[in-house]
C-alpha cells in the first residue's frame, strides 16, 4: 500500500500541468491570506474571518487534483481506487494545513484590534483540514463518474454551487445537503455539535456516497470498453 501511494503521489506531480496546479492551489491560499489581512479593517481581522475565506479559495482548485487522479484509473493499469483515494486525502490534508499556516501567519503579521482575534483557532485549524478533504473527495468522486477530466473539473464547481442555489429556498435543509453551506458553518469554529452533525451528513453524501458510486461504475465501464477494443482490433 505504501509503495502504491508513493507511486500515486508521483502521478499527482507527474506532469508540468499537475505541478502548476499544485503550486496554484497553494498560491491561491497564500495570496488570499495576504489580501484579506491587508484589506480587512483591523477590528475584523480574526482567524475565523481570514481562515474561512482562505480555505474557501483553496477548495476551488484542489478538487481538480482529485479529478485527475481518479481519471488515471481509466488509463493506468496498475492504479487502484483505494490508494488513489488515500493519496488524494493526503494531498487534501497538506492543503488544509497549508491554509491554516497561511491564515495564522498572515494574522500574526498584521495588526488586529478585534476583541479576541484568535478565538476557536484550534477548532478552525481542524475544520480547515476536514473541509479540504471533503472538497477533494468531491473531486475524486466526480473524476470516477465522469470520463472527461475537463467536465469533471467543471462539475466540482457547478454541482455544489448549483445544489446550494437550488436548495436555498428550503432553508434548514440547505445546511444538511450542500458542501458550501456546511463549509460556512464549521470554518468559523463555533458550529457546535449540530453543525458537526451536518458536516458528517454532507461528507457521507458528497464524499463517501459519491466515491462509492463512482468506484462501482468504473469497472463496469471498463468491461463495456473492453469488447469494443477487441472488436476494433478485429
């Protein structure tokens, strides 16, 4: 398993485009942290305000990596679903920790007049990592289900935001069913038990269920393509 995960990590940075995507994901977080602490009034410079926006920005390009890794399963004969998902999760944890580091460093370097700028810092740090893991699993799930990577990457933006827009009139159901709503709830660090229960529900729907369906469909599609390849050779 360790060797396979190592190979998958090499695939994650195996091309120039993928290396650019990894650097861009980190760069977006660093730039967002710097811009926020510079642009926010001193009274609003808190770890909650900075971290929420930094992790929101990182969560946009990060799932693209998951889409590409999952799409490799269609072409790389040695690639496996579980090591791919484990590698995607490791990258997401690294992205979450980087987002925390950018947020904390930017806030520490700025002048804040907020009453308690570091309130809930520990919970926010954990929430940031979990938010990125969920975002990444949305990417791997859609990468497993959608054959073309460009459409999979686009779907990581359109589907979560589309669900948020469609479910907004339903009120409370929005927080139980959409990643963006639960992100806004847990990142401030004061969600409470009910907020974390909603995060678990969303993670099961958009993370576990999406990847489970994609993993089930993947071998079936491979079987359907195999006879076509044999027929074309004839």
